[in-house]
C-alpha cells in the first residue's frame, strides 16, 4: 500500500512538473505590455510556470494566437471584443447600447466568448481605456475645441487638421470611422498621418513635437503621457467609442487546469482604475522605466508579491 501511494505521488509530481507553461501574450502598446507583465509576474510568484510572450503584436495577432492555442492568455478590452469579434455575428443579439455600458459590455463578451470559443474573461479593471482624440492645450484654447462635436464643426468649416494615428485606429469600425459617422465629419487622406503599428506613445510624441504639422493625436483614455504633455482629451458626449475595460482572457482549458488563477489575478485587476493605469503608463512612457520593473513594484507595493 505504501509503495502504491509513493508511486502515485511520484506520478502526480511528474505530471505537475510536465505541465506546459502558461504562455502570456500582449499587444505592443505600453499599457497592454504592463498588464501582460502583471499577469506574468503574479502567476510566477504563485508557482505557475510561465512563458513571457508579451509585446507580441497587434490585436489581431494576439486574438488569432489565443484562438489557435499559440498563447494561453493576453489582456483584451471589452469594447474591442464587441466591435471586432461579435458585432457581425448574427446570433450574438448584442443589446442596443451595450458597448457604451461597462457591465453590459463585459456580460456580452464574457458569455459569448465562453460559449462560442471556450475563452474565459476574468475580472475587468475598473478603467475605461477608450480611444480618444488629444490636442495641445494651446490649440484647444485658441480654437475653443474641447469636444469632438466642436472638432467636427471646426473641420466642416474647412480648417486645417492633421491627425497622427495608428493604422488600426484609422481602419477599425470602432475607431476613426465611428467618430466620423457619429459626429458628421470626415478626414481626407491628406489629413491623416498613418503610422503602421502606431501606438499612442508615437502619435502623442508627434503631436507634442508638431511633426508633419500634426495638431491632433490618437490617444487612449489612460495614457500616462496625457498629463505629462498637458494635452486636452476631447470629450465624446454621444458615445462614439465603446467602453474599453481590460481583462485577462484565457483559453478555457488553462483555467480548468489551473482554477486558482482567477483568485490570483482578479484582486490585482480590481485595483487598476484609470488614475492607477495612467500612473503606471507614465512611469514607462514619460519616466523611461522598464515595464517589468513597473509591474514588479506595483505588485510588491500592494502586497501581491514579496
């Protein structure tokens, strides 16, 4: 009997040691990399083997990798999922206005992804990293533009604008096209400075420097550079943009094999409000800190790691 128990224990230990590491991806912009690093370090501290594949690429690269089993988790945004993965699914039956409501948005994407794709959304952060337009304070004051409707009026009156934007924001339906259709204006091709794979760090830098006559920049609501540059984020009163709450999205098999993961990551993401994310992002984008170090100090300061 003792031999049997010993053999069973050895087999169980061998199985545990043989389990594949959790492969953590992320998109290529600052906040998503920091979120990915938080996942990597929190899981490692809990004794779970991890493969760090953060800064993997665009939204589509990460989503395809997750669906194809090439990674096991990456941080995704509720608004991105509704607009890009489920808006065109006939049987999704997305309620009107769900994209603009944090609770409804999460309920829709988590239930649909679980039933259709066996993907599990953990707790979202209480921050809205929505797409936005940013302008310099001088531009806003001079032209009295503090909202997208005021910007639309300015553009439709024939005034000059040049927008620095990533290609994804310029093309995806919930990006610039949503602003244009909601507020009744349109950027011409020569009004767009499209940066392939462009991130807010790049577009905001272009705005700050006035590169290529840029006077508007693509931004995210939780960008750290917004405060540092003293930019004005234009209000979106009609809700052209969905709510973008970030959450870890796992392959269902990984959560079933490691049910403790939710208990590890949910408390961490619950602390990531807009101000916290702005500060974390600013430490990378403005202060030049390494995302690994920023994630490590946040976890330590909040008692999640030693």
